[in-house]
C-alpha cells in the first residue's frame, strides 16, 4: 500500500486527479471488501469498476463495498478487452443478481 500512496503522489505532481477507480474482481467475494477498505485508507476512491461479470460470478460483494465506501459503481467488465467495459446499470445488475 505504500507503493500505491507513492504512485498517487507522483501522479498528483503532474496535475489533480479527477477519478480514482477501484477495480474489483467479481469473483473475490469477502476478500473484495477487505481489499476495498485497505485501498480506501491510502487513496480517495471516486468509483468502482466491477470486472469478470461475463462468467458465473454475480458480484454481490460490490453492494457491501459500495455501501461501506459510499462511492458509485461506474463501470462493469463483461470480457477481457477494453471494449468490454460498459456503464453500470443498477436495474440490470439487480435483475441479474436475483434472477428474472
């Protein structure tokens, strides 16, 4: 985490940060919440990106992380490439999480 803090300080020397996104793997479960807590202690998070929603992972842990950190989920990853990132749609996420 010291390295993360150092990266943030170096980037800020070149200008202000508009976004700090925490990328969470949808398959991590409770470990994702622990990772988010530690990450948030070092940098101010402005949003969450939830990846690996293209498989069987439901990503339910993101609800706990979002509530604890008070930041929105901004993007979801539905594949392995940069074109596979999509805006987060809460209604569609809940439908997928609990089933239609």
